C-alpha cells in the first residue's frame, strides 16, 4: 500500500502548481490546477490537453486563490471533471472574484492569438458549483480511502497546505506557498507535523529579504518623499493581500501623522471585490489583533468601480495615490494612469513587489525613459521607487525554519514551486542543515511513497 505522486506543474517553475496523488484503490487526487504565468508563460501547458484524464479524477483540492494555483480550474470542468473541489471558504470567494475577472482577459487574449478561450463564464460557474469548503484543522474524507487536512500558510487569506492520508496511514503534504510570517494580517504559517513526505515551495529558496525588518519605516519615508514632490503617486496593485496590506499600512501612517491625509483611489474592480472578501472573512481568519470590524473602512479611501467613477479621479487636484491593477503594469487600469502621469516630473511611480522581466513594470523599475504602455509610447519624467520588503513568500531562511518544524515526521522533502536554481539551493540546505533527504522536483517525474520511504518510478 502506498501513494504515488506525479509532478505535472510547479516543478522547475514558480507557477502552474499541479500535482497528482494516487493510491492503490483508485483514488486520483489533483492538488492545485494553476496557470503558468510571467516569463515562463508556456502556451502549450496552459492551453494544451491535461496530462491526465480530468473525468477520471476522484477529487480536486485547491490550496489558494492565486491564478498560478487555481487558474486552470474552470478548464477542468470543460475537460469533463464532475467531482468535488475542496478549499477553504475564503479561497472559494477569492477564486470567484479572480476567475470571473479573468474571463474577459482570456477572451481578449484568445481573440488576439486567434485561439479558443481557455474557459468561459459558464465553466467558471461549473467550477464554483462543485466547490465544497473545508475548515482549517478538519480531517475530511474525500473518498476512496483518502482524507485531507488543511492548515494556514499565512500567504494570502484562506491559503492552506494540504496533508493527504491514505487508509493505510501513508501521508503526503503539499505546503503550497508559504507566507512571509509574521504577516500584517494573517496568523503565522503552521508547520506540517504529520506527513512523511512533503513537497515544499521554493520561490525564494535561494534569497533573503533584508528589507522586511524596516519595511514600515521605508514605506513611510518613501511616501513622504513622494508627497513632497507634489504630484500623483501611482501604485500598480497586486489585488490579493498586497493591496489590503498596503491600505492598512497607509491608514496607520496617516493615523500616526507620519504622512498627511491624502486621498487614495482604489481603481480596480478586482481589488475592490477582493477587499470585500477580506472584510467578510477577516474577523474569522485574520490574526487576533486584526479582528476589528471594518478594517478597511478608511475616510481617505475612494473605491472606483465603474469607468465613469474612474475617469473622475483625474479631477481630484493635488497629491493623491492611485492604486490600480495590474501589479506589473501589464494590463488593467494602471496603464491609463501611467500614460497620463508618467510624463510629469512631480509624479512618483511606487513599485511594491516583484516585476517579471519583459513587463512594463520591470522596464520602468530599471529606469527606462520611454516605455510602450498599452500600445502607446510614453515618455517617463516621473520618479520610480521600489519597495522590496512586502513579499508574500518566506525567504530562504524562513523556508528552512518551516522545513525544520516539520521534523521528525517528515522523512523526505520534495522541493518544487521554484526556479531550478532556487529548488536546488533549498534542497541542498535541507540536506546539509537538517540531515533530511531532499529531492528536486522535476516535471513529469513520479515517486512512490510508502512506510517513510520514497522510490523514484
Ligand atoms: Zn500564491
């Protein structure tokens, strides 16, 4: 009796999380069904057929609502899956917001490339209709002898690690993305203390994040400088978690008098929908000291949903902050504001987070004086500032501490969800520092897990 694990995505690459776990009695449990994104965007893997029979799967578990973990979920329904999809309640609500938002983007992409869309609204509806929510710390039978147990990973609201247990006691866990604990809003990531084999993420497996220590101070100083320039402050927004964290932090800076009260416009229907989900579930899922009601009910904040409301932002004279998607300036409403305000010397472009090579955000971060944004050449006279300390991922030391806390039950780590160099670096450190077996996940490979041992198939 044993479990069989296959890496179908998220091996040698940060995005496209997709793993299959099977047992000897016919269970086929798919963990995550994400999209490949960014520099490594692989059309074929996203749009091509699944490397498994969707109709044959016995269950699907989704760890969290980022598109690189849930983004191909509706495609599963299109491919004939009819079973249940397990996730936490916040992940369900966030998935609904992000998947509905992606339908239009995918339709545009399909038209530009002359291909069929990856999925349509009807597939999103089918996906949502098959969701069954699971609480953290609830052992849940999901059929054919397998049970599932979710724990908080402190990465985004509702994010979970998944521990599977077979009827014979064999255990395997996927950490999925591990938060940069302590996080502003969420409780610390919980170690997985009951799995003999664990697939651990390694996005920052080979990097540290020194800015985290004084990130609040850096945010305050950077905003103060931007306000002194007297113009508009553009913040390309990552819709889930980062936007809510930054709103909360800006609120604190204003309350403390570090910066004056200036208007903040949240100009992103997706980020607004996500913030509503944060307001709904915050009192249950945030860390205790953030349990206040209406946490994001700021007097300085204006949410602009419609196009007309968005247009009106320009009428607000003086210093203002505009937060709009997309986070790497590669789409969404931020492009319109960059076209409008980057040619002005008083403007500040405040980048908070990783910018993939080739995106407009990366070109701006690297100091380009002319950038093509949404089809228009834009001259950049604005000042660009970058803050690195707000990453939602544990750094290399955080990942090693997490792995250590999973001992002694964990006998083997698979290191995945990272670039190859990052995976190798973390695997080497787990081996050297913890004396524990660590295997670099390679796409397409399978392993048998039984009695505390793993065998490559
Ligand atoms: Zn994530």
